[in-house]
């Protein structure tokens, strides 16, 4: 299961946008969903 999340994390790193330099107060709900998804995949790939 961990290998699947590691592959997803690599795909996310290439395809999904980065939010590190954006103002988090101005994001849409869709952007928050992407951040949550990336967080979920990252946490599960590290376990």
C-alpha cells in the first residue's frame, strides 16, 4: 500500500500546482481540496 502512495506523491509533485508562495487566505475551496489531497497522500507515503 505504501508503494502506491509513493507513486501518487511523485505524480502529484509533477502535475499538481504548488501553494507554498501563495496567500492561503485567498484560495478557493477547490484549492483547499487539492492541498488536503496532497497532504493525505504525503502522510500515507511516509508511513
